[in-house]
């Protein structure tokens, strides 16, 4: 998973030119608060979708393309729970069936098989979720502890692939350099200097958890004051620690193309009053610092893949994420994860 300092390059099988899109999972399409009366166009994986509320207020998701002349349905309007195309007024229900064509005379019926592809859609824990896989979707597990907290949400587009952002958030050595004056690790190193220590990685049912301080026993629970980053398939990273009463940060990196993604972020709000979930239009500085760096790297991967990369022991957590994604893309995660090392200690200087 990781390599010695003298290793020449990463195994290319763990890092394809473009990271795989994991389709057999639920993805956040948009925040619940951002879906009102008007339809909303969103991109998830390689699909352009229109999300809207039907007559019962239930969120629905269709391909954002009218089957008449290809105009985006998200440019239209919602009438009596159906979405109407802005070009010729063709209307579709939440299942994608065409229910009205204004230009038809009274003696004409809507042709058979006229409709728009629909996708499973659920609303839970502050988000509208969609499933773009084959067959019946798995149960939507949602966000643990959502109901017991108050939250602030936001979203931002990024011109880099989703896997780079996930790796970044389980990387324990970048914060001092990437996040001056915004990350607690920056202040810790500023006052005490760099120190050597070990971080611990464990394989979980849905991905990995990375934390420090490391434990002395593989069966020991994670220390209650640990600084911890948890990656869960397909695209969620949760960052939390009880130190300094820091907030819980939940990040969903939604692929929107081969070299782009959208960050749907959610942070606990310590205020005991106000809305259960608030919305922020501002790009948090700490997220912008990562975005600028990784967007600068993406063109090099677009030109020739990741064959130029060299790694050291400290990069073990990022490389393990790649391994998890690679197994999931092959449909081998459930059958293979038990064979992965359950625990690993990694020495770093940070």
C-alpha cells in the first residue's frame, strides 16, 4: 500500500489515469434547503440531472434532457408536481412519464414510450440523495448523529478529481504547509515545532479510519481524544476530534467528471438557537486552500496520469484510500476487505 522512500513510482494499477466512478452507491445531489419550488440542475458522476419536488413535496430526479428536442428540463418549471420543458411545454411526472404535450390536438394521444429516464431519489439528513447504479439501490444509511446536532452546510465546485480531495483529507502531513492560520496543526507546529510520532490506520466495514495518537493494542478502542479522519465509500470523509472542542466536519466529494468534483460540506454549528441546518454561500478559507493546490496539480495528471508520482511512508493513508476505491470499482470490496491488514502504524514527522 505504501512504499519505501527509495521506491520509484506508485503501482499504476492503484492509480488509473482517471479515478473510477463508483456507481453502486447513493450520492448527495444537493442540500434539502436548496431545493425549493423551482427545479434544480445538478451533475452527479457523468450524468446531468434535474431534481424537483412532485405534487406531494417528494424529491424526484430525472435526466436533465427533454426527450423532444434535448433542452434541459432544469430550465423549465414545476406545475402541479410535474416538470414542464421551457421549449415546447412537454410535461413529465416524477417517474419520467410524459403526461402532457400542449401541441397535440384532442384526437391525438401521447405516443408510447415517450419519457425521460428517472433515478431513485430520497431525502434524508439534510440532503437529496440519488442512485445511478444498476438494479435496486441498497438501503440509504444517511449521516450518523445528524439528528442530534445543528449544522451549517455549503457547496463548492472543484477542478480536480474527487479522489485527490479524499486523499487530501486523510493526509496527516499536509495541514501545516497547506493551511497557515486556519488549521490547528499549523498552530501546534508553530509553537512546539515538528515532532516524530505514529499515526494509526484501520480498515473498517465501509473504508478506513486514520487517527492519532496511535494505540498500543490492535484491539484497543480509538482514544476518545484522538484526531480522526474516516473515509467511507463512496465519497465521504468525516474529520473530528474532541480536542479544543473542534467541530465535526462531514465532506461529500461528488464526482462531476473525470477531472472535476463538487464538495458538499457540512459542519456542526455550536449555536444553541437558529435553524437546524443553515446554508452558507461563502467558500470556507480552509477548503479554498486545498482547492487551489489540488486544482494546480490536476493538469499534470490530465497530461500523463500519475506515473510521475513518488511516495514515502507517510503517504500510506492516501495510498490505502486508492486501494479501497480500486477494490470497490472491481466489485471486490466486500469479498476482499477482510484480507487487508486490519491495522497499521505509520511513523511521521509533523
